[in-house]
C-alpha cells in the first residue's frame, strides 16, 4: 500500500508475477502488470473510457491478493471486494444499499493487451451476445446481430468490423449488447491479442454489456447498477487474464466453482 497525491494505492499480487494496483479513493484500477507468451511483463491497462465510481472510498482490509473497500455517502452504503487469483482471475464483487434511487458504476477497466503502446485493431473479440442496441444505449429496441458488423459470436478483429460496409462507428464501438446468459456467472466475452498471446476473458451474471473501443484501448463494462430505495443490489465480475496456451487448459471451470 502506497500514498500518492492523497490517494491510497493498494497493489495485489499473485503467484504468476501479476500485479494489480487499485485506487482506494475511487476504487478504479490503475495498472495490471501481466506476462506475455514469452514471460515479458507489461501494463495492459489504459486510461478509462468511462467515468470512475465516486471518490470517498475507505480501505477496510488488504492482503497480498485481496482488498475490501467501503463507501458511505449521501444515503448510499457500498462495499467492493477485489481478489487476484493465481490463474490470473481478478474477481470484483460489489454490494450496495441506498435510501433513495441511485445509479452507480462498478469499476470498468480499459485494456490494451499489447501494453500501453500500439493499437488494438487486430485484437480479436468474441461476445456471447445475439442482440445489440444501435444507438449506444439501451433506449430503443434491440436488433439482431446476425449479418452485421456487431456479430461477434465468432471471434473477429475489432478493426475489421469497424471497416464493415455501412458501419457508422469508424472511431470505435460504443454499444450495448444483450448477453445470451441466464443471469448466472458466465463467460460473456473473450479478447485475444495475437502479437503478445495475451487473452482476456470477462465473466458476468449481467444481462447486458457495454462495449467501448477506440484506436488504443477497449473496455468490457457492466451496465449501471440501479438501486431501489431500501433494497440491496449485488454484482459479480471476473476479468481473467492469461496467455493462449494456458487458457487452452480450460482453467475457467475453477472460476465458476469459486465465485
């Protein structure tokens, strides 16, 4: 745990040499150092593509691989728990209660699996989603992804889909996808960087996912958590980072048992 500009920074570590730095002030992820297929370390986090959660979090407990934060603010009581496992899984569990109707954002890190330099154009994305909202928000009727640039049910490079004829988002995706899950924690997205061999798998129990990309980063973000007065809302996320030959072993089954 270190102090920087009045921000307490907690660093989680695992047995594979990964290091994840978390801000105890606003609960954001600051860095994630991870090896590529040759064991070379790089920070794969980029500047966030969407606002962070409110500042004012307090550190309740921290260990080598886990962190607990709490927030008490304007009738909102929230807790966040982080755990970094040896298989490269970063678990984020959130729980919140409010006196009034409140909308909060869980941390949503932006990634560049090649490191902080270079493009994500050839990062290959797969989404377990069969519908999407065309206007970047869930305010209209969803459309079927079949036959469109938004069909990532089979892995496809991000840049190739942005160049799809008739696609109106040349600068990047900013779209909400409807996940083909039943509400249980499941693998909703996979991103593979062929240059480094790094693979990111995203697990969620949510029914929707917000995909944001630009030239140098991508973000797989859960939707806003809406709290009804007096009710408790909970959400679990897992970002699992590895390399292609390790992921082929099917270690993701461990995630589903432990979470």
